[in-house]
């Protein structure tokens, strides 16, 4: 390690219309005792990398630039809750093959760089709120379609608002 490290992940970064639909849902559905995800931090993680040595960031940029997947759409039509991390999320009930292919291509590239991959099944979601102590009663979500035409390498900056900052973005296609 060179001494400098970043906390990084690859993510789908919403366009303004998608971000607005998510914020609108948060505004009208979240209880006052939960912590909504900051509007600028809304995203769908592709691969969480954790601490990455600064010397590897260039290789991650090269990996991002090498992706050759076409744009695609994801229908966000589900609200879910995970009690362990106390997270309320939105996501798709059906995974488009293109999303699976993008996740796999990045994963293969990360493995070739010697970076560890999450061994759990990929469950794409957008965190809407944290510190949700109990599963909310049925919360409706008007389904909407998100055009995925790019992705980003994002840095986590604990203690800042927003907490996430895209370092690089790539277009699909």
C-alpha cells in the first residue's frame, strides 16, 4: 500500500428525473423518525470495493473505460426493508439481463485486478432511508423506468454531506 487509500464502489448514478422520483417518494412516505438518504447520495451499487490503494485507482479507471455494454432500462417497482442494517430501499422485482451482464463484466475485471468481490448474491437496490427500526406498513411505489446509460466510480467520504462523490463516469453503448 502506498499509504493513501480511498473507499470506493462502482454504481449506477441516477439522472435528474430518476433522482426526483426517488426524492418525491421519500418526501411523501418516510416517517419523521428515520434518516432519509441524502438526495445527492441516491444510487444503485454495482460493486462495493471498500478501501482501495491509490495506486490501483488508475486500473479502476481503465476497467470502467473498457466496459462495452449497451444502455438499458430498469423498472423500479418494489420497496423493501432489511432489518439487520435497518435499511429501507427501492429496487426492481425483475433484473434486466443487461444489468446482470454489466455487474458480471465489472466483477470479472475486478477479479483480474486481484480485488475481492462480495460473495453474496447481487441484490440491486437504492437505499432510501437508514436507521429504520421496524418494517414499515405497506408503502406503495408508483413504478417508474430508469434509463441506464452510464455508471460511475464513486468515493465514500464519511462525515460529509453528500457522503458520496463520483470520481469518474462512463457512458454505456
